[in-house]
C-alpha cells in the first residue's frame, strides 16, 4: 500500500481552480456564479467532463446535485462521500465551497494515477444552491437529499424574477432522477474556507471543525407612547427608545459573561422615526449563537428576564419572541479524529473549532457521520471578491483531504 503521506499535484490543482475562476468571473477578480444560471451550467458541464475523464460513474439527482462514483473493492458497501458546492454569491470569491469540490476531484485524480483501490466506494458531490443567494433558503441540494426540506418546498422556491427552482433546474438541463440521490453512505467530508479569522489569528493551517454553532433569532418589541418632543416634560414620557438602548447594552453585558456566546443586534426599527416625536415603539432583533444548545437556551432565558426588568422599571411593555432557531450540530469523531491524524502526520499545525455559518455538511450529518476541514481565509474575508486562501494552504488542505479519504474508505 502506498504511504498515506502521498501528496496531491499542487500545480494541477491550482490549474483546475484557475479554470473555475474563469467561469462567471467578475471585473474585480471574484465570481458571480449564482445557482442554476448559465454560468453555473457552464461550470457544471466542465465539472461533469472532468468526472468522466476520471472514469467515474456520473449521475445527477432530482435536485441537480452532481455525483461521480468511484468503485470500491467491496461490492455494495457504503460510500465515503466528499464535496461541497460550485455556486457563489453575486459578488462572491473564487474559493468558498469551490475548493471543497475541486480538492476532492484532485484526490480522485491522485488515486487514479497511482492505481490506488479503496475498500469502499468514493462519491464526489457538487451540491445545488448552497449559497441561497438566488433561491432562499441556502443549502437546498443537501437539504433535499437529507430530507431536511421536502421536494415540493424546494421546487416551489422562487428567485427575484419569479422563476422557480424546478424551472431553472430544467432550463439548464440538470433536472435528474430521484433514484440517483445519494444513499448508503458511511461518512461525508467537506473542505471549505473558514470565512472567519481564527486560523489566521492563531497562525494554524488546518481547522478541524467539530460542529456548527446553534443559533436563535429573537424579536423584541418595546411599546411606549408617541408624543410631541416639545411640550411633553421628561418625567411624563413613555419613550420606547432610551430603555431599548439600555436593553441592547444589557444584551452585550450578559454575553460577555457567558463563555463562547455571541450576540448581535443588527436590526433596529424606531417608530415613527421622526426627529421631533418621542418614539412610541422600538423593534429589534437579537442573533444568538453558541456551540452548546443548553448554554444558548440559558442565555435566552437570562436575556428575557433582564429585558423584562428594564421594561418594567420604565413602565413600558415588552414582548420577546423566538422567530427562528437552528440547533447546534456535532460532527462525527471518526471524521474529526482522521483529520487530526492527517494534519499531525503531515506536520501541519491545526486547531479544533466550531463553524459559525451553516454548510452542506450540516444536513449531510443527518444521514452520515460528517466532518469538515477549514482552510485559512486571509483577514477572515468571504462572500467577497477579495476572498483569498493561499496556494500553500490549499495544497495542505488537499493533502489532508486525500489522507482522510484513504483512511475512511478502507477497512
Ligand atoms: Zn460555502
């Protein structure tokens, strides 16, 4: 057996990324390759051709997810799946999930040219509409396969021009068959850029992603009384804004006392929002994230308590509702341990971390033990034309991915 420290072909991998970077490229050096557009179709066509060139069994399912299957030695055994997404934001970068798909392709190429067989089959995947930029919500392809969303729901989502997901999928010729959906899979691995500053700050090459943070959106409505700014004495006011400001700083204060908690108040509406009128109503939203769902629930209770107290002290009414939430995801230790081992054997520095944003692996984890490899994003910039991951880091990530796939695809 070839050493597990077999490396990828860096030059070839960078050439492949360069081809991707030329499809849907924007003036400022980024990409505009929205899901199921003409640009997405062009990229898909090239990708499918690459899969055929590697002798893979290529198919696409009823959500347009593209698969390339490489046979394993054990007949009918569960596959090791690897991939991410080739679609981008309208002013997106060249790396994002694209690296996850193209490094997986490089892994297949290395296995093929070295005649390396694996016990289990390997499935390389490009998921449809991960970004959610054209069709919301994000991660519709992986959400479809994992049955997080129903087919009806996915097919009926519309873009801004009232074109449905189903129509767009048919239009570009990637409306495949339900029978082709991914099944019988033992593990899923996704390589992706970090989209945050931790790897850069800690000076580490490989992020071992242990899971995805849970998240809640709370909607807070503070009701006072609208009145004229001139005649109303200060002691007779029921100003909704001043106590709301206290509430927002309280949110920040509580957050700092709870390890790992992140809260953001990014949206505030003041009514009537006129210079000489005392604000009668304020609405704001709190985005709350933590890797531990119990800590997030505890924090929400504390916030509700404290905000209600401030409202009471100011003779105002407050209602706090949870608009939406998503529980934390814990990835499979089988996968995360393999990533750690790979980084150590290669001598690359690594760190365990949690993902802030969601990824295809979040939904894939429902059907197979999953894990993610993060690579450094310079200055933590992503969903931006200036997004950058260095060539050396890409090579390291691909080497780790190759090791992990060989490890997981063998008995
Ligand atoms: Zn992505």
